[in-house]
C-alpha cells in the first residue's frame, strides 16, 4: 500500500498548525508571507536537511529511521497519537540504525563488516 498522499497531507497539515513562535523561533520577522513554519524551519528543528525534509513531506518515507521520525515528531510538536500515525505511515522494514549496535572500525563498513559480526 502506498501512503505517499497520506504522508504528504499529514506532514503538511501538521506544519501548517505551528507558528514560529510556538516552535520557539524568536528571530522571525513580522513580514513573513506565511504565518506558519516553513519547510526549512522544520528541517532545522529536526536536525535534517531541507532537501530531505521536502522529500519526506512529499510522502517519500522509504528508509526513514526511527530517530528521524522522532525528530520530526518533536519539531512538529506531535501528540502521542500523531506520533503513532506518523510511524504507521512509514513503510515497514525501515532501517532502525545504519549499522548493528557496534560502530564499524575506522575505514571499515558495509556488508562484509556486518557479515563478520554474525
């Protein structure tokens, strides 16, 4: 099942519900064209790139990690039910961490290193 439209609508609507002041952004000018958070502001609050957030807001949640979903939930000030809905919109099988619980040694990564852990 493709959730792109639902993810797009959900993230856009949540962003439209928050003003910069509610998000703790005090440096915003009074001459804003939009009274709500901009994409770049959500990205900054979540600690991700604007391009990546735009991709997520367009509904592409493939491969998004739990940590990014959590950062988005905090940035958009989602309630617990909204957090659960965001997680449900992400396709199953998404990566929880880029590597197993151990970090790769310097200069080593990829499938061969991960296979050596088994």
